[in-house]
């Protein structure tokens, strides 16, 4: 009886725990529904505000353009009117002057005629001479109505049809962005952002990635281009950042709506070069090293062994200088001060001419020579680590992949010790080389 009771109690406890788990999952889904509803409402409210602002701006701009066009046409009417009236005014003055002269001549002639009746012939003789000097048969030419301008407004009603058609087709409502962020992968001092299309009918020409700290309101551009992923550098560890992406359709100028913002962070400290080496000048974040004119040579190492297996370590060559066969960029188990190159034991490196060295020995396979803008990446995977996995010689292996300029070399790096993390380093004999590590 006690055993049966104990079984029942155990089943009851399991049922209660299952009910609690079920309740938590339902509550989590309720939270998801709340967030979905909130996103719909907030995006709808924002879209309304954007539409109202855009069309108000559009109406204001159209009104301004129409007013400017009206003022221009009215000025043109005024100019034609003034230009056409001016010769008519001059002709009118000439005619009025002729009428005045004719009136005066009529009065003098009438007086002379009346004087001649009273036998005063001197006035009649004087008037006759004066009348002969005036060209009474010369009349100014007055233009006919056909010859003078008759202004009218030429207004094409098809403009309204064109504008109406453009307005009716202007703007559209997208229920969801065509691009969404697919993955955020933490890197040392950086985050790899990948995105993808969610609208199969959308043909993307360019992408635009923006980011900001989670407590900031202003996004800034991180990348604009045709690739569907990008590593955002200069990310502070253990700080949340927001990321969003949009795209520009093929042959279009405007950008698509932004994707849903995703929050990501990195817990991995950024890679830094060790300061205090006279032969190299470092950037403020210590992720860029420039070989300077100092005579001091040797290997510049990382500040700490921050490279771990399973990560990708990238060296990007910003500028190049003269080449030396001992130049090297790569990783090593430990720092060895006094060495002039990573072409040594317990190190893997690539020379500037593309030669690959493993524990100081040059491999048969080579990579292309590095040039300005080249990126050399190191990927490592533990094939056999830990005492239980050592081979008979006590060695452990790392599967190494080095890539550069669309070429790669893969090999096993045999070590006599287990390495949880590695240093990285570079060495250049001549100035001018600048390397960014991330």
C-alpha cells in the first residue's frame, strides 16, 4: 500500500512539474504574442506617420512648384504686354502730335481766310507757305489687329492625367521587409552579421547594414555592398548592439523597409597587438600595426593568447612595403623574444610571397603573394587534444586551414603539448606594411 502511494505521489509530482513546464511555455508564447502584437501596432503607427508626413511634404512641394510656375508665366505675360504696347504708345504720341498740328493749322487757315475777305492778304500768304511745309498727306502706319499680339494661356489638360496616374501609383505598403537578419556570430571585438531574403520575388542589388548600441537611438552605417554578410568591428565586449539591414532592388534608387532589429553582443575580448615595440606603431585600439622606420626588428606578438580553436583569425593587409623572405604573419604557441620571424618551431605562418611554414619548415603548397587589401584567414580545429587523445608520440594535432585570395591550404599541425589558446604575430623587415587583425 505504501509502495502504491509512493508511486502515485511520484506520478503526481511529475504531472505537477509537467504542468509547470507547460505553463511556462504558454507564458513564453503569450509574451511572444504580445511582442508580435506590439510590433504590428508600432510599425502601423510609424507607417501612418511616415505616410502623412511624406504626403504633406509632397503637397507642400507641389504647391510651391505650381506657385513658382504661375509666377513665371505671369511675368512672361507682363513682359510680352509691355514689349508689345511700347511701339503702340510711340505711334499714339506721333498721331496726337499730328492732330495737334492739324488743329493749329485749321485755326490759322480759318483766320487767314476770314482776313482775306477783309482784304488782309498777308495772313493768307503766310498760311499758304506754312501749309506747304507741312506734309498733310503723310500718315503714320497703324498696325492691324492681325499684326499685334493676342495673348492666351496654352494649358495642356494631359498634365492632370499624368499627375493623377503618377499619384495613384505612388507609394506602396509592405507587410514585411524583404530582408531579415539571419545570424549574429560573436567574434573577438566584433560581430559577424549574416542576412537573407525572405521575399523570393525581390531581387537585391545592394544591401545596407546599420548598427548602434542598444541604449542609443541613432543608427550608423556599417556596410553598403552586394555581400550578404559583414563583420562589424570595434564592438565593445559584453555590450548589447542593435543591428538592422535593408536592400535596394535591382535598378531602383530607394531602399527597402528596414528589417526587424536584432540584438547581439560579443563576450570575446578584441585581438590586440602588444604595445611597446619600437619597430611598430599601433592604432588607438591596438588592432592595427604599422611597420615604421625604426631599425628594431623582430616579431610583433599579440598582447595575449586570444586566438582559440574554432574561431577565424583574419589579417587584412592595409598597405604594403618592400618584401623580404623572412616576413611572416601567423600564430604560435608561445612568444619567443629575439626571433626575427615566425618561420620557427611551434608556429604556423605565411610569408609575404605566399609561402606557408609549419614549425619552421616550408610546405610544398603555396598561397598567392599578399597585396594591399589581401585578407589572410586562419581556421583551426582540434583533431586530437587532451591526454586521452594523444597519439603514441605524445603529440596533439590541430587541423589548420589558411586562406588567401580565394586559395586555401589545409594541413595538420603536430604539437608536443595541448594548447587551449594561441598567440598571433607578424614580422616585416622593411617599413610600410600595415596589418589589421580581427
